[in-house]
C-alpha cells in the first residue's frame, strides 16, 4: 500500500507539471507564417535559416506549441527561454528547475509509467545515459562546436560552460583569510563552518567531487578530513548556498558561478573562489528525451541554442558560451587565466557514478544527513 500511494502521488505531480503548475513558463504570441520569422539575430547561413523555418512549421502544423525542459539551471535561464519564445511565436516553454534526487525521481516516474512530459533535460551529470533516457540527436547549428563539448554517443550536447568553484560569506570570512584552494577546505580551522549539497545523489555537488577525485585534485583522505570538519549536508545545493548567504555557515563546499551570480545580484554577501589548484568548467549538456511529446519543437530549441542569439544570452547569465567567436560576458575571467582541470568525459563519468557516489555517501553522508 505504501508503494502504491507514493506512485499515485507521483502521477498526480506529473499531471500538475503537464498543466504548467509551479513551472517557469515563457510564451510567445500566436504562431506566424514560418516565412515571416525574423531569424537575422541568429547569425545563421541561409541553409540553416531555412531548416529552422521548416522545423518551426513542422512544430506548429503538428500543434507542438509547447516545450517542456527540466534542469538545475532553468530558474536562472528564464531570459533564455523567453528569448526563444519571442523568436518563435506560439511555442510556449515550460521550464522546471529540477535537480538531484527530485530530477531523478521525476524522470524515473515518467519512464516507468510511460507518461512522458519532458522534451529536453539540461544537466551537468551523466547518470541518465546508462538508463537509456536520451534519444540521439544532431543539431545542424552545432557543426563548429568543439569535440570536447560533444558526448561521444550523440545523446548529449554541451551548450554553455559552467564554472565550478566554491563561495564564502564575506561578512564572516575576511578576504585575506579565505581559503584559496580545494586543499584549504580540509583545514580544521573551518570546522563547523562548511555546508554542502547532497553528494550521494546525481547533482552538481557529486558531479564536481567525483571529477576532482578522478583527476587526483582531492582524494578519500581529503573527503574524510572535510567530514571531520562537521560538514553540514543539505538535500540540495541551493539550500546550502542559502544557508551560507544567510550566515549560518561560512563556506559552500561547492558552488556554480551562475548560481552565485544570481545570489549576488540579490544582494547576498558572497565571494566566488576560483581555486588555485584548479577549476572545473563543466559543459551544461542538453539532450532530447526518448518519448519527447514535442519532438519538432525540441529539435528547433536544440538548434536555436547554438545560434548567436542564444550563445550571447548564456554569456550574459554568467556562463561561458561554447560556440567559437562568442565573447565572455559579465565578470567571468577569460578561460586562459584559470587553471582548468581535465575531467572524465560523459561516457567515462557514467561508469564512475555508481561506485563514486557510494563512496561519497559512505564518507560524507547523504540526504538523510540534512
């Protein structure tokens, strides 16, 4: 009975998503003739422009005037989705900022019940590759995308680059005394002052820690010393960041630059650290899901993401645009001024998830811890 009840609740929750409840929605006006679309701001050649018009017409003719996107950055990407909806009138973008266990549970329910709602998932983790959730796709606008930002099987495509480092509350920690490296975070001086997202679930926190561990920047001894510092584990990275911004803790063990930029814009007393022993610049991967109910609209969106308009939009949000020739925006330093660590590719990462997260949970704890 307990299992049936949980399943029922999950299906009701999916129904709420289908009606747009609790979602960030971006909607254009009524559909227009595909030939009248203004595609000049996309910076595409005539052939690609025509392909975009054809996809738009296919979506509109097929009454695919809705697009559902899940992903941890979707709250921050509101301007991106609004820009798409303005460029392609009549196609509504419903974005849900799911991450970690919530995203994993949502996808598991949709696939187990065969009630597909989501079209595209944006994520920096690769646990879902092995589950077979993605469909193969090849955006024709991504022809110049560097190979290192393409997942080998053609399921996932890097759209923008997120910088991972850590943050501290600058009202609690003076700049001269602040940690400057990952190694510094294991110093006993920070005992009881560090908060973290859940390292035991597919999330930004576990993703980064596994990459740092795989590359030798941190090891299990570092994890044990951080744990000995009374690490406060929260169920979501956002909760850890909020606790640090509010002064409950001094340091966020892991943070994402665009998360930090959003909090900073709201007045949070935070400083972002680009660790001297290496930063990770993580592609934000997008992929079309198997069973996507709005396939043509999803393909249109995926291709638009690599156009000039979208790439410049990501730069304004505090992420690195990945298409060559697009300028970095905001206060982000140029990549060549940072020590950027080599990290496992998505296929390799998918093999690390199971044993890696088990180790993280064993040493650092999991969602039950906070």
